[in-house]
């Protein structure tokens, strides 16, 4: 029998067309909440998002919708809308990324939801939030990574050295939207633990500005970071014989470990380099020496020796290497569930734990409307009080 999860007994209704809101729901589902995806009649657009699995389904959706239930409802239809609100009445959290301009017409504006469900945490997840001059703006992943400031600073480090003419980039995947989902999930839980119904306004842009707080802080001394200058004074991404590693040395003991890892060459044992400020001034020279040395080092051996010496270093792995990795396997990070075809797929259980064992993934992404009977079978009931 599985151990109880923190949100067992909590019901969430998710009305999501984008990654941020769906990821917030995924995190709550991983913690044990019963999450209902209220999909439109033509199904969630996330079901059609690339990349696709061999069986034809969306790999992104397979992850975002794991452990959830699916009901289909058209909020323009009075019967469907009544059934939808019956489901919401039995929930503690409503996650919604309906555009602001469309909310009143669907009965999803904050005032209407509060009037019907005063007990509810109404969690709005939008690119620029639900208030202010940009509340009505749309925003895809590429917009959000740049609106948060991070895109302006990419590529940097070794990438900027190798490809100095490249324009600003986005991070692979849905980094910005998932950061928004993390912030939304935490904000929703904070409101839930207050024990009172309330409207919670989560902005994907705000979440990503917070991620780039260090660059923002530098404005105070007149510094504006740029991708061509933003890098660690030494370290960062290093090319080896058969791949790449990332090296980060912030503490004195880590520098000393790096010197031992390098074999204590004359340049690294220069007494002047005992001073951290001097190492920063000589960062380009130090990195040139490190890169020259590392170019003949095998990644696996180098990382193993670095870890023994307390040097923060990690490899850049391929997807197959991650799935088969010793650390990932030991921690049970990936769990196998049924895919959309005949094959099974392995997905991340959750990026956190609450005990010795990883959180389970008991259910794959549901078929559209797989739980339709629950939309009409559950009458409204008084929401449970959640104790902090």
C-alpha cells in the first residue's frame, strides 16, 4: 500500500489550455490531489503539442496530464456549465488560464466564481497576470522567456564564445511556462492553507523575473548584463574528449579541490591565485588552461574524480543517458506508465519528495472524457476545511 500523499483528499478542477496552468495542476496531482481536467469539446490543445510519442500522442501532454482525470464540457452550453459548477463546488482549487476577455462570458470572472463558490481558491494563471495594462496580452513560451529577461542573456558562456553572432535564444522546452506553473502551484497551496476562499493571480512573467533576480539586482550598481559578458569568471561549460561538463567553484575549498583535480600544475599553484579577486581578474586565462586540459579528459572519469574531491561538476547527458543514469535510477525519478499506443512511456514522477520513497505515478494521461460520468454523478457538496 502506498504511503499517503500530502494532498490526498483535495480536489482540483483545472481549466488549462497552456503549459503553465497544466503544470501547476500536474504538481498538485503529484502531491496527491484529485485533479479534473475540464477540457473543451474539441479537447485540450495540449494533446496536439509536439513532440509526439511513437504511438502518436503528445509527449508533453503525457507528462502534464499524468495522474489526472478528464471531463469534457462546453461552458457556452447551460447544461454543461451547470455540471461544471457542480464539479467545482466539490473542489477546493480551480486552476484557470482562460483569457481575461473571455472569462465573464463563461462565468469564470473572479466575481462570478466567488459568488457561486465562496469557499474556493480560484487560481488564475496567465502570461502577464489578470490585472494591469498587459492582462489581456497573450504569450507563448518564446515571449515569456524574453519578457522575464532570461532570453536576452542567452546564449552565454561557452556558447557565446563558440557562436558569438547568434541572436538571443530561448531555453529548450517550456522553461518559462513551467516556472510560472511552479509559482502558481505554490501560491495556490498558500491560499489553500489559509482556509479561506480567495482569488489568486499568478503571472508567468513575474515568476521568470524572480528567476533572473541576480541580473535585476545588478541594475542597482549600474550594471546591465549581456549574453556576451555574462559568465562565471572561470568554469561554466567545459568541453571534454567525449562530451561536456559544467564546472562551478564558488568556495575556497572548491578551488583547492579543482587545483588537485588538475594535477597541481604550476600555473594553478601560483601564490597570487590564492586570492579570489585575483582569480576573477585572471578568469579568461584560467578558463583557457582548464579547457586545454579538459579537452583530453573522458567525461565519466572526470566527473567521478571531481566529486571525490568536492569539486561541483556535472555532465551534460543525452535523454537516454538521463533515463539510464545511476543517480536517476537510484532515486526512482522515472516511472513507467501506459502510453497512448501499445508501448509504455517513462515519465518523471515529481521533482520533489516527502519521504524516503519517490512519489508514485499510478495513472497515465487519461483519454478525452474518460471520467465523464463523474461530471454528472457528483452533486455539489460542502467543501472540506483544510487545516494548515
